[in-house]
C-alpha cells in the first residue's frame, strides 16, 4: 500500500511550484473558445494516462508507472477523486501501468501494459481486490492497450492492443523502451498471412559493432522470414480490437491492423471510433508523411459472435491514407524506405473517418452527448493531441510543434472544427515558459455533460535519440461552459 498526500492550495500557488521542470501552472495561459472557464484541479500527477467517471460521480485516474523512460521511477497506481474534491489512493498495481478504465455495477475494469502481455483486470470497488480477465494479449513492445469501454447498446466490453513493432518489424529502437526486457516479443496477425520474404537488415545492439542481423515481420528481433511463409492468425493478436462479456466470456476479434488503437469511444448512435497513430520516419523501415487518423470499426454494430471476418486497417503495409507505405508520397528523407511485408494482404477497411497531420500524437477521445456544454457541441468528437515526438520520429522541422491541444472534430464530415483547447503559442507550455498545457492524453465529459476534463501527461522531453518523462508534472484540467455566455 502506498500513501498519498494531497493538499488543497489556492490557484495562485500553482504559479510557483517546486517541480523545476514544470514550475508554473496557470489556466490563464490556456486558450479556449469564449464562454468557457479553465481550472487546474489536480497538479503533481506522475505519468497519468487515463481516467473514467464512476457511477457516483467519482473520477478514477491512472498513473502509468515506469513503462516509459522516466525520472524518477514511480509505481503504477490508481487514484480516486471524489465529487467533494478529496483525492485518495485506490490501488497500486502489481503489473505495469494502467492505460484505460471502464466502470459498471460496482466494478472497475482496467487495461494495463507490461511484460509480454497486456492484461484486462477488474477491481471490486468495495474490496479493491483485482481479478484478471485476460492476460494473453501480445505486447512486450512499443504500443498501448486501448479501452476498455462498455458498449452503450449491447453492454459488452470493448478493448484493443497496438503493435509490438514500430513499423512492422522489431527494430533496435525498441531496446530503448521494451525489447531489451522482452527479446522474444513479436507481432501476431489476426488472420493467416503469407510473407513476402522481405526482411530488414539492422544492427544488433547486443553485439559488438558492426554486427548485423536480419529480422522479418511477425518475428522476434533477429529472426528472418522466408518468402511464401504462412503465419497463422490468432484470436489474441497485436493491433487488434475485441469485445467480450463483462465476466470475460466469449472474446471476439472484430478488427486488426490498427497500429496503436489507444483511444476508443462510442457516439450516441453506438458507432465505435478508434484513434490510431502514424508510422515513423526513421530507422530501417522508415515511412514518411503518414497521417494520424481515426477509424470507425463497423463490426461493432453487428451482433456479438457474428463476426466471421475481422476488419483490417492496414498495418503493416498500408498507410492511413490508403496508399502502400512504399508509395512515393511516403518515401522518407531519413532511414531506409519500406518494402512490402505481406504477399496476400486482406481487404482494407478504410477510408478513415478523419485524417490529421503526421506526428500529431493522438491520445484518447470522447463525444459530447448533451447540449449542456454549449451550443453546437453535441455529437462532436473531442480528441487529445498528445503532441509530436519529432525530432526522434521525424526529421521535418515543420512537425516539431504538431499537436499539444484538444481538437473538436465533426465525424460526419471528417473535418476539424477547431482546436478547442490549446496554448497561446504552438508546442508544449514548457517550450515557451508559460503555465499552459503540456501533453493532453485523455479527455472525458462529466456525467452531467457540463464540463470537459482533460488529463495532461506532463513534461515529456524528446530529442533525436531519446524520450524522457518527468514525474510529478501531470495535471488534471477542467473546462466548463458558462451558460450565461460570458467570455471567461
């Protein structure tokens, strides 16, 4: 059991904080449309990655733990913020960090990343004891679980998992995050596939320079593929989206080939939308100018157990715009161009509902479901732009400040209405010394629909060689509509 010390302070005190990498938090530095008020509710969070409201109005916040390169090391844990403003420790996880929550009938459903597999657990809210529902979802690499969330019309649990590799083949870059700890990790397809035999030659960071190895798709690092080789599809694949009953029975794969399905949300009509992040322009299979995107998973509208063919959204050979990753528009200025990995790719399930700028870094998302948040907002998708990892994953100067905002999107047109929440200058607040937002990772409407809560991951510094996240720099923001229409 870890202890939690939370102290209420006046807003003015947030402008002189002891965290030297984020010494100032000031809602006045956050830009929102006229008629909205911005507040900083909680400061000092460590690597917050997800949140969800409970059935009594309480808010569960997941601190992600040290599955990223971090300073200092922190435990993965779940916090509980009750409606009165009291913040308490709910649980410290014995696996890795929480990445998503759902609450239903006195139970908290949690996805967590770590080890060779992602877990879906359920906590009894009274005893706070967890039970593992699923622990066979392939991981051990780069990308995140998505969900869980509860289907509004069928009451089923939906959840996802991103790819193990960055761009389709496990590469040395993975050693900076997970592959050094999980050398046998690999992607797993959701259906039988035939390999092209194109392998990627790369350095082996575990051997003296200039030792080189070849690695193929759906293989551990250093294992090549053969032309015509068939890899069997599995229920528990990487890049997948599943649904199951709330007690973990009858899991069903409804989609795969989604590189990083971190954000998942249903609209009022019961359509499932999933955010997905672009391939990276670096390394041994570099892919340029791949747009970030939001997919609609049409199989989510079918009866449970009726899916005979899960939808495929392109990973590892199709970009977000539907073009092959070796198309001339995706040729890199840095790194080795991609070649086809699949000899018999499935039918592509695009096009995307929305396409954004490459390297925006999509986080989680939520739909506005009432008129209580202001005129013209109902039915719109609010999507977190976590922010770019350039220059690590892109050499293009114009992408150094992409993201760092929350956008309002009209899914019926595929257009961005506006950047609903942003800083006064492009990029994170720390880039220009303000007290605004750093990296929005999750957004959630309050149960009454009057407020949008935005979870800010905190300081996450990037250069060409590494990423470092700093503890105690995360913030929970609240944006509220002033019904009188005053510009606050």
